[in-house]
């Protein structure tokens, strides 16, 4: 799996494709994420990749402080290069593994908010709980964990429809483990769910079912129908729920 992320960093550098195959979905995710960050917050992105998420946020929230951690040195190099090029003084990047105890020792202060964007799905089996323990330890009392991860049940719903339409099932990469919703029950001694934001159902339904059915060959992530799905969702039109594997979950720390 480390080979995969090193390859992505080498191939796409600071481009969005380093961290997300679907740039429009990334755009949508960022639109929602931005609304959750206050100027003045101290924030950590665990599994920050090439730093794009934090750099985009830092451009807009000048009085917030951003810290990024990733275990791929090439990702951290790209992030530092970009931050220096843009002369951003409120971001700091570190190399560390989210799934070892070292992460919790990396900082001698606590965060208002911690983000993971598709980090936990990269962490195998029980190590996920070490990552969760670290996030809990690094948050201030009442701090918020902004979990943006992929869940199995919505993917299964999409795949059921795709199968009925004779489309191939969307396969999860071999090194990824999508979370079952039950995972949220397993961490309820540490976090209470404040809000679930199903930000992508309309987008996923249109792009993975409509666009896939209407396309000949491989569907284009930038197709007009996907752009329409993005626009409608940003306009607040979202008549469909339960079809987005990616969900934003706001989890409040409990001691
Ligand atoms: C899908 S990318 C997301 C990057 C970033 N959060 C974003 O959305 O722009 C996942 C990142 O997690 C990193 N990662 C995976 N497992 C990790 C671990 N155990 N510790 C630290 N980083 C990890 C990978 O190197 C990769 O950069």
C-alpha cells in the first residue's frame, strides 16, 4: 500500500488525482468541509497526503492553524514545497504513522478539530483502533473529529443497482477496507455522533449509475452529467439519500 501512495505522489505531485480519482467529488467534499472550519481553529489532517486539503483551507482561513501528518515522505515533501511556494505561515507538515502510538506523542498541545479524509480505510483491521485512540488523545476536551471515510453499506446499495443494470460492480481496492456502519458503535466509548452529512448521494447516484449506464467504455469523471450532479448538490438540491459511500461524520470527543 505504501508503494501505491509513493507512486501517486511521484506521478501526480500536487494534483488532486494524487489523493482522489474523482476530482469533482473532491470539489464537493471540500465545499462541505470548508463550512465546518472556523477561522482561529487549530486543526490536524491525519493522512494529509500532498497537503491539498489543508493548503486550500489555509488560503481561506488565515487565522486558523493547520497541521498535517502522513507516513509517505514524498507526500510531505510535496506539501512543504507548495506551502513554501505560497508563503503560507499557518501550516506545518510532519511525517508520522497514524496507526502507531508515536502519533499521539508528536504534539505537545491539543487540537480543536481533527480530520481524516479516507485515512482509516487505508489502515488494516485492529490498527484502526490505535488510529482512533490517537485521534481521541490529540483532541481537546469537546473537540471534534471530522471523519470523512467510505462506508460499505451505501457502496453495496450502488452495486446492487449496477448489477441489475448489467454494470460491473465497483470494487474496493485490495488495500482499502471500507468501514461497516457498526464501526461507529465500536467507538462510542470515545466519541458521540453529532451529525452525519450525506453530502454525496446525488452525485454518486448520477455519476456511478446514470453516467455509467449512458457511457460507452469507461465513464469520464468530468462528463457533463457529473458536472450537473456537482452543480445541483452545491445548489442544495439533494433528493436522494443513502447512496454515498463517502460520508462526513462529526464526532464529539467524550472523555
Ligand atoms: C486518500 S489519501 C487522502 C489524503 C488527504 N487526506 C486528502 O484528502 O487530500 C490517504 C492518505 O493517507 C496516507 N496514509 C495511509 N495510511 C497511513 C498511516 N497509517 N499513517 C499516516 N498516513 C497514512 C496515505 O499516504 C495517503 O496520503
